[in-house]
């Protein structure tokens, strides 16, 4: 699977209810398994799910924005309903029936159990 296959995919929770669509795929950098200090390995950390039909978060979901205040307010508003899906909660991906349509990501949890993206920002530690 390619990352492009996930972007825009519809997200269905464990009960088959639509939770939104994939707005972003988060990767975490890890040291290379062979110990090469210059090498790194990228692993999928999780998905950002936008709940609105036009919920493109225009990159404001990447990290909390502190200022200037108009930009910070816009960023909070754009991401207020977005959800965080850890990769461990992804059951699988089904490709679309026709080229150009979004695929479907299936979750192992109910949509009501997904954390708000703004709450997940507080828990992330990008230095691990």
C-alpha cells in the first residue's frame, strides 16, 4: 500500500459507521535497525481523520499553532472536530472499486472512542 492510497480514504469504525476521511498520515522516524547512525526508518504512527466533508485542514493539524492570534484561532477552528487514529486501531484498507474514488479504512474501535486531534497534540512526543 502507498500513502497516497490512504489520503482521502473514507474511515469506517468497528461498527461500520462513517467516522470521516483521512486528512493526514503521520510518520515517526526511528533509528535504522542495523545501527547505522545516518540511517532512519519511517513507520506509520497514525491517521488524522477530518469529520467534515470539506474538512481539509490545510496543514494546521500538523502541530498546535500559538500565534499570531488570528492564525492560531483559524488553526484551532479548522482542527476542532478532527480525530486521531493510532495505527494500532486500523484493521485494514480496502481499495476503491473504481480508479479515482477513495478507498476505505476500517477501524477496530468505535468512532466515539477516537481522541480529538487537539487532545492528541498534547500527548505527542516527537523526540522518542
